[in-house]
C-alpha cells in the first residue's frame, strides 16, 4: 500500500502540472 501511495502522489502532481502548462 505504501508503494502505491508514493507512486500515485507524484503522478497526480505531474498530471496537475501538465494540465497547468497546457492552459498557459
């Protein structure tokens, strides 16, 4: 479970960053 948490959190932040960059 710990590994899944540490893998999904950076992935979510990456998706937010991509979404932010695509809007600008």
